[in-house]
C-alpha cells in the first residue's frame, strides 16, 4: 500500500483540512481496522452490529484513499508525459 501523507492530498485537493498532518493514512487506517476488529471479537448484539457498520465505513475510507492515490498518480504521470512532449 502506498503511504499517503495528508500533505500530498492537499496538493491535489486543497480544500481538505486534514487534522492528522504528517501521519501516513495507511497507518491510521491499519490502526482503525485493528482496533475495530478486536472490538468486534469482544462485542455481542447491537454493539457488534454497530462495529460491523463501522467496519464497512472503514472499507469505504480505504476505497477513498485508494481513489485519491490513483488520481495523484495519474496527475504525476500526465505531468511527466507533458514534460517529455
């Protein structure tokens, strides 16, 4: 997984006001996934169901980060291509 630092995102998406400046998004997501998984192992009933919903939200956040990375990479490739033309 590419390590995305909030500064990279702000280059492309300056309207994002990142509270975690300097922390790799991959590290933050891994921690959130691990914490949620452990809590799901211990929880039952409604609490487990809520944590399962949180797990789906984490999957969505991961997809957004991956889409942002794809966009950043595409822009970098395009800039490099234009420099060689």
